[in-house]
C-alpha cells in the first residue's frame, strides 16, 4: 500500500535574527526542504554539539537561514529518483552539508541527495544507527586511525578525553569492546559510573590533563588516545604518549590552539592523526559503518543514549551548550520504534 506523504510537516527550525536565537517547532511545507533525489520519512536523528552550534546565532556553523538542523538522520525512503535507493529502503545519512547548508534531520521529512545516503548497516535498527550517529561514526574513525598506526590492546592503556561527550562515550564503548584498557577523562564526578558501565577501567580527572606545563615531555603513559577536546588537553596527551603511539584528534571543546613542541614527534615518534567525518567518501564511509555495527552490542547502545521527542530538542540543545550533556541523545522524529 502506497504511503500518503503530507504536504505540510512538523520541523524544528532555527531562524536567528538581530543577534538572537529564534528556534522552535513550526509547520513547514515539504516544497521548502530543498533539492535531492530522495524524500525520506525521518524516524530518528541525534543531538550533536554541531547541531547545537548550527541552531545558535553565534555558532558560526549554519550556512542558510532559516535552517532545519540535524546533521544525521535515519529513516525510510518514500519517494526516489535513484535506482540505488527505491521507495521503502531504510537509510542513514550524515555529514556533507546536512543540517548546515541543507535542511537536516529535525523534521518529519527530509529531502537529500542520494550521494549522501547509505543503506542501514546490517545488524543495526534505525534507532541504534542514530545512537551511534555522527558521534559514533567519528569515534569509529578515530579507533580505526590509531589501529592503522599499530595500536593493539596488549600494548597498554588507551586514553579517551572528553569521555562523557557523544564521540568520547562511543569511543570508550568501542575500545573497551575490542579489549583495550580504557582510561576515560572527564570533569563530571557524577559520570564515573556511566563511564565504567561503558567499559572504562580508570577515570582521569579533566584538570589533570588541562593544566599548562613547561615540560616538553611527560612520563610515558598511554599506548594511544582519542582526543575530543583539543587545546591544552591535547598538548598534555602528546607529552604523555608512549614511544610510537598515536592520538586521533577529533574535537576542540577545549580550544583550537595547540601549544606544543616537536619533541614528542622526533624523540618518541608519536603521531597526531586528524579526523574529519564530514567529507569522508562513501566507500570508506560504508566500511567504517560496517565495522562500527559489529563492534558495539545492543546492550551497550542502550546504555549510551537518552531519548527525546522532536518537541524536546530545544531543551536538549540547551543542556548540551551548558555542558550538561552525557553520552548520546537520540531524537524520536517519526515515532518509529525500530
């Protein structure tokens, strides 16, 4: 039976003006959704730090106004001009211009280019795919990067900074599932049990890593790292890596500047690996998703995420911007429980 596709939908829209945030739910005509080969009935999206910035007048992320944020989504194709994704196909999409320069996942329907979509990875439900979402994909890329440089569980502890955030919590879960001894860094005393539940073996205080130091090198501690923070924290991580270890840098919540020396690189042979999950080409994207789907079980995915309705996105963004976020937050857009 052919689905009836409404002409008007509910969407969370950001339309800043006069230096102030103006955002909330409103009715949107589907003709406003932009160009694309696929019309998708959105089931789930996620709340990412990038979404919070895109929905803020001073976030410097959004490139159209008004904008329907939501840099990731999962759902079912209802109209298609692509042979690869006929109507009825379950898909996910994230990155590229989605939720930044093209309307994103915080709406009951999304129109997107087929080149941005990939089939729902085997082993994941639509909801589970968004529990991982952009954050989980970035974490999976980071783990792949340090393993490509030789990291192995037997080598010693691996550090994850910003461990309670979306990327950090997913990285803790993936690494612990692979058998690594994970040292998780956080400044949230009430999140220790959450991180241990994801598999963290040791909790490292955020202040221990964020303090400035004149020492070019510290005692060798970590056999690898996933850094979601940047700034002084990343500099500390570099000074404390073991010989030949690497750190995947994928965030800047602690600052974009990096004050370090060349000594970790030329005396210990460490590697600084940059991670960009936005413009990854589709063949590589599919590989990462296939591995990520195998590396996190359903119980861990359930522990990673809170759930909000589309009506509650404003509150979820506020919590994230005020530093109260923990793990992943999925947005129930279409009400599809799978």
